[in-house]
């Protein structure tokens, strides 16, 4: 406990929020979310946003946040598609031909980070990137499969098996599409989104944030909190989205703090960590 207390003894300077289920749902901000984020920003804290939702670019997500009243510059938002594009660009030998099975937003992120790369639709590719493709076809799966068995690296923006639709019923996620290519090609995809830590690590590094002075806030135990655990970041689980109940003792990973809504965020942090300065 002494080591943990020392680790978080400094004032928090950065808050890293998930989006859907944490700040808003179905186009409406969740109770207390707008007030909590605005208060943090107004008091001088750095606010960043990280999402597995690659159906929009980071800029488009920032625009959506601003339309709801949240303070969000374009550079403050990173998606799983964006971190995948950045990862490709940072390779010693970046791919020249990329096949995307997913939304237009992923292609746009790749074009921005890898302007030299050609986006292709056939199996002659150096890398295959898979996201949530609502227009998935057998032909697309075939070309992705052929590219991978031909030597292309297989990447996935996230491993979400399913997600809730507008009617509350579950829909297949990007992870289900990735699994089909993995099964056919006999290889495992490299996942860049949460629960992998790359999304948080890249965003924090880009903004010079101190991990020891950062709080992650998310609604999913298996993605948001798991990614925070990978980087030893202080984590807050809000029960307004994917995870709707307090995790049972012994559940892994365990968040440092659980709240019912973001209206409780700052009061709960002050009680749990009175040594922190907000």
C-alpha cells in the first residue's frame, strides 16, 4: 500500500476517457459527464479521449464530442484505427499496399499516417487491417485471407466479439470478422486497440502525459480497465455502459475505483485519494 500511495502522491494532471458508454450513449451525454469533463478542463487538467470505435476518425469523434458540449480538440482523440495507422507508419519497413476490411474511417486514418501507402482491394497486399465492416462480404474475406497466406501482416483495430446495437440486441463485432480470417489463414492478428495498451500509451506519449499522474475512466472492465492495468494506470470504472455491476471480489482486472455515474467522479476521487489535488 505504501508503494501504491507514493505512486499516486502527485497531483493528477491527465484524465483519459473512453467515449460511448462513458461520456454518451445514442447521441446523448450521460448524467454528470459533461459537467465532470468541463470542470476538469476548466481547472487546468489535460483531458484526452481513447476509443475502440474506428467507424469514425479521431477528428470526427472530436467533432461529435464538441457538438455535445465536451471540450475536445482534434488531437485529443485517438481511435483504434488511428493507433493502428500510426503503428504501421512507425515500422522500419512500412507497408506499401494495405487492404482494409472495415469502415472508410480506417482507410482515412491510414492515408493520413501513411501517405505513401496504396489502399488495395485484392489479395496483393503487405498488410491487412480489419475493423467493423458492416458491408462485409465473402469476397472481402477471401481477398483478406489470400493476402495473409501470401505473407501480409494481419492487424485488427480491436478484438471486440460483439457490441450492443441501438435496440439493445448484440451484433457481431470486429473481433468476429478477424476470427474468420485467423481461422482460415491459421495465423493470429496483432490487435492494436484496447485491451492492448498501445492506444493509451501512444496517446499519453503524444501529449507528454505522466502515467503516474493519469486517471483512466471507462465503462468496460475487459477493455478500458484491462488496458489501464497493462500500463499500471489508475483506473475508474463507471457503471453506465458495458459493465453494469460492481465487479465481484477476485475479478480480474479490478479497477481502483467504481462509480455509478460521472457525477460521482470527483467526489469519489477526493474520498478515495485525499492526497490527490483536483
